[in-house]
C-alpha cells in the first residue's frame, strides 16, 4: 500500500529533497553552473586520434568464459 506522510515526516525522512523543493532557484543555479563548467571543461579537454602513450597499433581483448571450448 502507498504510505502517506505529513510534511514534517517527509522532511525528516528526505531532508535533501525537502531542501531542493523549498529552493527551486538554487536548483536552477546549481544545474546551470554544473552545465557551464562541464561545457568549459569539454572545450579545454585535448582530443587526440592516437594518444601519445599508445605504442602498439593492435588491441587484444580477452574475456574468460568458463565451460567454453577454444576456437581456432
């Protein structure tokens, strides 16, 4: 069944949600700041096709799988 809580019980059980419900402008400012910082960080991040630390041109992926026969 769906439990019903009073406002005081809801605040006691979920104080973070209650904080954001009482301060919607704060939520918008935090969301905007996080988005702007992420976009700035994305623009400043270097992009390389082949990173300088990668010496080999081959990649080997090994996945252990029990009860499987080797395929040649």
